[in-house]
C-alpha cells in the first residue's frame, strides 16, 4: 500500500493489476487453436510430434502456441489437399523456424494434379457418352469404342 495525500486527507490505496499475457504475446492454448482452426487437439499434438508445429510453452498442462500457428495449419491443410506427405510439409514448414518453399516440388505436384484432372475429364466425358448413347448395343457404337480405347490409355 502506498499513501497518497490530497490536501488534508491522507489516503491509503492498493492497486492490483491483472495482466493477460496471452493478449500481449498473442499466444493461444491448444483448445483455442482447435476451436479457431477446426483441427482437433489430438491432431495438433500429432502435428507437433511430426515437427509441423511447435508450442511456445505451457500454461499448466495446456500447450501454448503463437498465433501464427493458424497460418501454418492452413498451409498444412492446403498441402494435404495437394497430396503432400506430412514429412514433405515438415521440411517446408520448419527449416530454421521459417517456411521454406520447395518450388520444384510444388511445380512437380501441380503438373501431377493437372495430369490427374485431364484423366478425370476424359473419364467423365466417356461416362457421359455411355450414359447418353442411343445405340442399342454399346459395342456397336464407334464413339463408345473410341471412349474405351481412350480410357484404357488413361488408366495405364
């Protein structure tokens, strides 16, 4: 307590400060990260074990993460959608604590995705033809024969 004097009145006051370190350090506990990202805590712990994300500390038993972990989780989800393994993503996300993009690997994956899209478009076109074909017997339809031949080339 510290006395303050205002004129003839001496006041004794005490001030309690409640500091929220979370807001100043921008840390989130594992539950908040799970809620904001939609990624379950068990998956977050798994990603930590694989080296994809790193906590900055603990608050009791709860892991604390810097707010930028949400950006990393978005990159992980994008990487998974693109077919990258967790090991490949770990190399890109945690080299010396920075995100290091392997541009050659990304270009290669983009070409693979383009190839898959092309094959699926051919397959879709063939299925649509077969569904709409007016020939009584599909094996007599010239277009059907070409669709089958293309389909065989696509799956090889």
